């Protein structure tokens, strides 16, 4: 019965047009909110094309099979070009390395209140957090400062507070605003030869066209500050966008940053927290980390310095 339906020219052509249309929307997403929501599930669509192709194969529908597999392959190529995903593992050198973890206080609210312990168990050298409120500021300072004596916080009663905790000295701190949203900029000295600048930001979730434009403008403001800063740079935050969104890709290109995330997430809720890094650095490892209840808390990356060039690493301007 189903084979007969799929073999009908009208149904077959309709499915082919539908598959190609969804692919086009995903790759060339119009500036329409609902279509952006569809494109944010590009990984799931790629898997759906693959499964659909196998189903078409069972019913001997060659045209539909080849179309589905071609769409899946096109999305794989799209992911490769957009995220610069490479199967070649990075090579660890003798240059210094450090671990940077990023999370939000909303992710630390585990049922047993033990999620901060799970964060500490990662033993990161630097921890950045967003959604810092007065209560969370006191809790974090009481829990983290024994291991991370250097820190800087921006405390807010809304979700736009942010903080950084470091095992290494923080030698400079700056805050720049996009409207009412603060963005924390810190310079950390790992040793006499190596310093890094870390930008930490939170954003409002883009629900409407105007909020998408506002988010894009905030990312532009961060990118401008990154371009004005010399030396190795990392940006962390919850940007409320998946790694393949046009806004994130434009931000990365403008700020000349690389993505730490080199794998695809099959989750129905694509990750929106990110760590980006400049060309002075290389990401050796990147992963999620979890609490005792297997709830994802945040992300962590191991970074190493590229070999020192003639130009010395300087900090903020």
C-alpha cells in the first residue's frame, strides 16, 4: 500500500520538492523567525534525511532514496564548511595549556545542591559563569575562592550578571555595555610569557525579529572589542543560538575566532553555550560535563598556545 502511494508521480514529486525546499531553508535561511527555528535543528534534519532514505530503499523508491541521501550529504558538507569540523586530532606541543569551563547558575541548580561540587571536580584553571545574582555571588565566592583566589563578578538582579574565577592572576578587568547588558572582559596572566583575554557575555533569547536584530548587534559589539584587543582571546557565553546560525557564523568571521565545538549535537535542544578562541590558541579537547544526575552543567575545553611568534602577547588596549 505504502509502496503504491510513494510510487505515485504526484506524491513522489511532492516529497522531492519538500526535501529540497527544507534543505534550502536550512542552508539559506531567510530572516524569518519560524524558519530560523527550523534551521536550528539542522543536525536532526540531516539524520531524518538519512532515515528517510533507508525507508525509501525498503520500498524500492530510487528517486526518493537518492534525493534523501543527497540532502543528507549536502548538510554534512554544510556542517563541515560552517564549523570547520576536522577529523584530524590536534597535536599537543610543549607550549603551555589550560582548561577553561563555562556554565550558568541555572545549570547549577541540581536537586541535591551538589552541582558546584561537580563543577569543582573538573579542576578547570578558569571558570566563567553567567546569570550571576546577589545570592549566587555569595554562594560562588564561598565555594570557589579557596581554589580560585582570583575572580571578578558583575552582579545583577536579572540574568545578565557574569563572573570569572581563575587560578591565575587577573591583571586587568573591564566592562563594556550593549544597552543595559554588561559584557565582562578580563586579562589573565598564566606566566611571564603568556596572557589571555577572556570575554564573558550573556544574551537575551531571540524570540522575535527585533530580538534577533538586537542579539546580532550585541555580537557585533563584542566582535568589535575582540578586534581591538591583541594577544590570545577567548569568548564564552550563552548566545542563545546554535553553532550553525547565521548570527554566530557572522560573529566568528568578524571577530576572527574559531569554534571549540568540533562535534554535532543530536539533541532536540541544540547547545547555545559556546567557547570561541583566537588563532593564537588551539583547542585540544572539548566536551560537556555533567552532575551526579547526568544533567549537563556546562562545557569545558583544553587549550594550548600556538608557538610564540615574533609579536609578543599583549593585553587589553
